[in-house]
């Protein structure tokens, strides 16, 4: 971690906002924070820790931390800390709280964290500093910021405590494998017990049982084969008998079917005859009769079509004559269209000329207006040139008469410094006067109680001692009174003639009564209250006077410092007076200087105004010249455009084709010409459109007439052809009637009109004859097969029963053999599982022994202590590299068997002794070296390039020579990319620091931070 900036307000002794710029302090690698005791030095480190972690060494959460940390004169406390973490990322942590209306109550402490990204502070989800520093709060205060009273903690820790600290800092919990080994042991034991339980289910599984099972299976398969052979023989006999039985039954059934078919045979023969007649008539007569009907129908339709085509021919002939007459009426206008189109072109040229004439008028108007304007611009250019010459002459005169500005500035600086010194003198006088008044006031307070700043301690201590002596005497009297009080209980037991229980006397002349010691108790209580009140008043007076004398001492010191400051200012004033070397000015007459300065300033203003004026005139001249060139160019362009328009007008007149008297049209306006052009174009469009439409209609009607005429001729020819075909077909039908001996065509039509399904009828006849012939053949075959048959129903049933019994016996043998085979397979698998379990059991048993050994190794943090010892030895080695140099090779750190630090004394033959025998300065040196070694290890763990280390005590125990050596060590850290800060109240150390800040405590303003 590397700090950048810290501001704190309202924290402990800090009343107003104070800032620390660590960037200036960390540049030299070594810096210090100095101030008197109680000035607020350690509060800077506490503010950093509290901003990062919300923790502080002084107070815990139960001690009303927010109230006690808040300055009594402040209503708000704010800590703002910026730093770079070990990754070089920039963070900001803020802590703040405030006082409520009731003085003793405060709001809860609010802590926020931000990261600098993309030029903005982006808030973080958590304000836990450990997440960005990679250090917990205990590690942070041991390796980065070591608070007061904690610096030598690491050196003096016992072995176990130091091991615990090493465990936390170096994350040695990762080596705490005892719980993990215990978990592994528990898991391993569970697996062993699980396997033991599983093996109990395999007690009946062995290789001997499997061998016996194999023998039983072989015997079962042998019996199965015998039964199977007998079953096959009975099955063959049964199959033969079943076949004979089926043949006999089939023969009876087939003979009955044949008898039924014989009854259907006459009807089938009738169907055959009708089918032959229908097929013959259909084959010879159906097509001619159908053709006769078709030709007759076509002839009638064709006759109707011929009549319609004849009517269409007459209608089209009339329409053609009418269209030809209309087309002839507009033919003359259509032939004159070419001349009309040329005339439209002439009209367009004349319309263009009217536009060009208007354009020419406008251009000529611009030429006439622009000519005098150009002359005015030329005159303005001349006038500006004359004015520029005059202004330049005036400017040159003013420049030659001005005073040197550098001399004025030097004289003014001299006067300002003189005023500042005089003001400083006045401020010092005012402060001295104020301090004198304060001292007089404080001394009057002492005089009022008859004390002085020199003898007050002796007087008040003497009074307090006297009160203490009186209190002791009073206590002795109280003790005597207590004895009397104890004796008073025996008074009641005294009787005349009876012995005293204490002294044995028989006489009791003056026995003590209770009222005697009760009265004395009241007197003693009154005296004790007075002494207590007096002692309290004296002690309060002592504290008040002590505070007043401290203020007197502070005011005297401040007065002494101010007088020294006054002397220094007077010396500066004398030295400053001697530096006034200007002859043009009087040292004591500043008004004269101010007058000349004012005149010089006015002259400078005038020169500046003239320079600006000249600049404006030159700009106007340049603009005028640019405008003149632009105007002249525009005028020339207008003149050229007039010539171009004249040329276009002449060219258009030459292009006229049908209008020869163009002069008469030049006076006509554009609207008249546009209207004449529109009427002519509309007439051209109408004539052309009508002529094309009527011509197309005429052609269409002529085409339609030709098509109708052709259709009429074709239809007439088809009619003649159909008439001839009809006569020939009627002759053919008459011949067929004679050939097949039918009286007329009606008989043939009646046969053809019958709904006779030829395919279905033929299929039925065919199926009958196929079935009839098949039955004859099958009956013959069955009679041949049954010729030698001796089938008996009783023998068949007997064989069937025997077959059923043999089947059951076979199934029984199959079941037995299958069961034995499955059991053998199961036993084989179970034996394999048993072997696997036994193998796993042996492995787990071996693992159990290994885990027992590991458990013994890691039990009681033994391995962590071993790793911690390695880290401690490494820390000791790194620390000794600096400790040898600091002690001039006289001392060295080492570890004993309990991992506690000891010292090797090379001046006494290298004997080891406890670190507690070191002097205060040597203990500081050893602690410093160990702290630096520890911080380097943390830096290495965090992979930080540059890190920060703060010490808050220890330098007061070092002599001059040791301080030199320590400072050399700390300065050398800068080359190791380390930054070290120290806090001390020893002012002699300030001069040796390349960078430092001073903290002073003001009674009114609180602690004040000053960068040196």
C-alpha cells in the first residue's frame, strides 16, 4: 500500500479540517511526523486504520467510540484517505459521523469506499479495507502501520502466540491438515464398515459351491436330452395321426361341397349363353350406333352455327363501311400534322425569346445600378488610406513617449514587499500585545489566590500534605473508636459481683455507655467530610493552577518566538530599504509613483486603442478592396450575360420555320403565345388520336369479317361431309342386321340397354368351374391317401395324452436346467463382486494404516508449527542482514527450541541469551529489523512493487551513533522500493528527514498540520 492523501476533521484533537499530502512525503523514501506529546501525531495513523477497517487501538465498539473520537468543539468528524494498493489501483476510503442535538449523542459511523476508474470515483460494494489491501486489520497494524505499544510485540511474543500470528499472516491454515485427515479417516472407516457389511451377504458364495453347481447343471442337461428325445418320438406319432384325421375330415367336407356345386351347374350354363349374346352385339353394333347418334347431333349443331355466321357477316360489312366514311373525314387534318408540329416549335422559340427579353432588361438594370456603386467604393478606399497614415503617425509618437513597464513593475513590487513587511511587523506587535494581556490575566488569577508561577507547586503540595497528615490522624482516631464500639457489646453483660468477660474484674466503677462513642462518631464524620472537601478543593485548585502555568509557559515561549520574528522582520526591512535604486522615484513618496504609474497605464491604454484602431482601418481597407474586386467582376459578368442573351434571341429568330412575320409576335405577351401553343398542341393531339383509333377499329373489323367468312365456308363444307358420312353409316347398320338376323334396330338397342356386368359375370362363371375342377382333383387325391388308412379315434386320444405328459416332463427339465444355469451365472458374478470387495477392503485397510500415520503427523498443529518455524527462520535470516549492521556485528537473532527469539552475543563467545536482556535501544533495533523483514514477506505475498511502512515510537531510546546507523538503514530502504515514515516528538530528528510534517496543538483551533 502507498498513501497519497489524507484529510481529517473533528477527530480527537483535530478541530478544523487538516490535510496531509503523502505524495510530497514519499518522494524521498523516508519522512517524519513531528510534534509535542499530545499534539495528535498518532491520530494520523489511527485515522488511516479507522478509514480502512473501522477499527482503532484506543477504543473498542462498546466504549461509545463515535462520541469519544469526536472533538468536543466539533459537530462533524470526517476522514478521507486516498492510496494505491499492491496492484497499483487507486482507492478512496471515507469515514464520517456527526453530533446530534443532544451533545452526548452521535449518529452511527458511516464508511464508504471508492475506486478511481475512467476519471471518476466509482463506489465499491464493500468498505472493508482487507479486500483491497489483502491484509486483515491485525496484519495491517503489524506490517504497515505499527501503533504505539505494539512495535516490540512480535519480538516478545511466546512461541505459541508467535506461531498463531505467523499462521494468520502467512495463511498457514492451509497446512492445518489434521481436520482433513480426520475427515479422510472417518470416510475411510465408513467405507471399510460398508464393505464389511456388504461381505456378510457373500458368505454362501465360494468356488466349491460353484463347482458343485456346475456338476448339478451337467446332470440336469443330460436328463433334459433324454426327455427331449422321447418327446420328439411321441410328437412324430401324434403328427401322423393328426394328418390322417385331417385328411378324413377334409374328404367328407369336399364331397359335400361338390354336391352343392352340381346343383348350381344349370344356372351357370344359362349365364354363359346370355354373356356370349351380349358380347357379340356389343362388339358389332355398339360402335356404329354410337357413331350414328354422334354424327346426327354434330350435323344439327353445325346447321345452327352456319346461320349465326351468316348474320355476323352482314353486320360486320355494315360497320366497315361506316368506319371508312369517318376516317376519310379527318384524313386532310391528319396529313397536315407535320406542318402544325413545326409551328409549335416556332411558338416555343418565341416564348423563350420573351423570357430572354425580360432577363436582358433585368441584367441591364443591374449594370446601370452597379456602375456608380463601384465609384463610391473606390472613393472610400482612398479615404481609409489617408486615415491610416494619420493613425500610424500618432501611434509612433505615443510609443516614443511611454515609460518602461519593467521598471514600473519592479518599483511596484518593492512597494508591495515594503507594505507586507510593515504589515507583518504590525501583526507581530499585535500578537505580542495580546500575549502580554493574556500573561497579565493569567498572573492576576494566581495573585488572587496568593500564588505565583514560581512557588505555587510548593505551597499547594504543602497544603495537600497537611490535609493528608490530618486524614491519617483522623483514621487512627477512627480505629480507636472502632475498638470502643466492639467493646461496647460487653457492657450489657457486666453485673455487680460477676467477673468482667475481658479482664475478670469483679468491680465495674465506670462502664462505657453507647451514647459516648455514638457522639464521637458524629464528630469524626464531620471532620472527615471537611478534610475530604478541602482535599478535593486543593486538588482542583492544583489542576487549575497547573493549567494556568502551562498556558503562561506557552505564552512566554510564543512571546519569545514573536520577538525573534520581530527582529528578523526588522532586519528584512533594513535590507529591503537598501535595494531601492531608482532615481526617477522617491522612496517615501508612493503617491508620486502611483501618479506616474497611472499616466503610464493611460498611455498604454491609448496605444492599445490606437493599435486596435489601425488594425480596424487596415481590415476595412482590405474588405473594401475585396468588395471592389468582387463588384467589378460582377459588373463584367452582367455585361457578358447581356451579350449572351442578345445572341440567343437572334439565334431563336433564325430557327423559325413556319412564322415569317416574327416582328408582329415580338409585341405579343408571353401568356398569349403560351395559350396559342396550347390550343395548337391540343388540336394536334385530338386529330392524331382520332385517326389512329378509327384506323385501328377499321382494321379490327376487316380482320373479324375475314375470320367470320372463313368460318362460314369451313362450316358449310363440314355439313356436306357429315351428310355423306351419315348415309354410309346407315348402310353398314342395315347390313349387320341382316347378318345377325335381327328384324330391326330396336331389338339391338334393347340388348345394349341391359345392365349387364360382363366382368363380374365372367368372373363368377370362371370361379365356379375352377372350384368344381379343384374339388374333383382333391377328392381323388384324398381317396388315394385314405386307401390303406387304419385311423382310430381311441388310439389318437391315447397318443395325445402321452404327448401332453411328455411335454410337461420336458418343460420341468427345461425349468430345472435354466434355474441351475441362472444360479451358476449369479454365483459366478457374485464371486467376482466378492473378490472386488475383498480387494477394496485390503486397499482401504492399507489406507487406514497410512491415514493413522498422517493423523499422528498433523495432530496438535505439529505440521503448522513446523512450517511456521521455517517462516520464522527465514524472517530471522532477513532481519539479521540489518541487525548485524545496526549492532556492528556484535549481536544476532536466533530461535530456540520453543520458537522464541534469543540473541547470540559475539562479544561473549557467541553464547545465546534472552531478548529480554537487550537494552531499550537494542530491543528497538531488533524489533525494527524483524518488522521490516515481516513487511517484506507480506509485500512478496501481495506481489507489490512498492510498499509503505510506518513506525510510531522507539527513536528516543537510541544514542547519536545508533540513530545514524538506523537512519542509514531506513534510507537504504528507498533503494529497495520501500517507503518508511516515523513519528516522534524528538525535534533533533526533524533536521535529518528529507521530508516531514509538523503538528502543533492550538487551544482554540485544535491540532494544526504544517508541511516542511
